[in-house]
C-alpha cells in the first residue's frame, strides 16, 4: 500500500443530518457542506472513505464510529484521519497537519468550540490500546467529550496534539457565530447560511379590538456525493 494514511469522512446524508439538527432548510446546507468537505479532502491527495448512515454499523453513535475507524485499519491502513461534514472552516491544511503528526505516531485532535471534535487522527498501534467499550461509551455529541477523551488518553499514558479550534454547525446559534467571526467561508455556504437566518420562523403579534382576547400566531417558513462505499 503506497499511502498508509486514509481519511474517514464520517458524515450522514443531508436528509439524515436534518432529522437530527434543528436547522430549518438544513438539507440544502448539509448538501453543500458535504460537497465542500469532499473537495477539501481531494486536495490532500490522500485516499478517503465516505461513510454515511447506509454504511454505518451499530446501534449508537459510539459503536458506529468505532466500527468505521476499525474498518479502515482492517483495510491495511496504519493511520486514520476522521472528519465530519459540518465544519466550513476545515481546510486541507488542517488535514495535512494531522497527517504529519500521525507519521510520528501521535493522536491528533481538532477541537470544536462546542466541546466536541471536528477532526480526530489515530495511529493504529495507539488506537488498539484504547478499550473498545471505553471508546464507545464516551459522551459523544456532548460538550463533555473533550474532557472525557483526555481522561481516557491519560489512562493509557498518552497525550494528543491539538489543532486549531473551529466551529461546528449544529444549530441556528452556530450559524450566527460562524458568520460573525468574519473568517472567509465558501460563497455558496455563506449564501445558504444568510438565507436560513433571514427566513427563520417569526412570531407576529396581533392586537385585536378587545385586549382581553389577544393572542400570538407562529408562522413557519419551511425549507425544502462522491462516495467510496464500505
């Protein structure tokens, strides 16, 4: 095998992402984010796998993620760089930096501002020292993940190299945060973010003739890959 490092894009389809994230019009956003992520990955010239819900195996996130990483190692790769599809500022430079650290057999973490990770890089020998049950039972998708994972690394006498902290898009608040940061993001993604924010559900207040019968009405404006399968 010419290159012993592979990228795992562990990201559900846009439809599935929208089912789990409270972002109106999110399907268009996550379609564009996935396209951007795959373009970014191709720039690294590293082999990659795109693992959606159709290829994932397990009854919880931790199990599905563990199995996906293990699957890459079972293909003969010695290093795996895992990323999602919800970090607009993720660049090929971040991935290449992780790659260089992995060559030194170090664990690499890209922390997100919500307490999780947008990137995790594992060396096979290091990953094998982490007990599967402890890895699976980490508080994935919560703000306590970073602290818990660092404690797990300490238990095997390992420390990780940290990359730049970036914003993941999980809610309307995250959309606003990333726009207000002022850092450049792809134009198509920026336009979708602006569209979602400016067409959010609004509460319109009506004042009828008799005040004792006043009421509120909610109006909702509903919004409507290259894969290497396992």
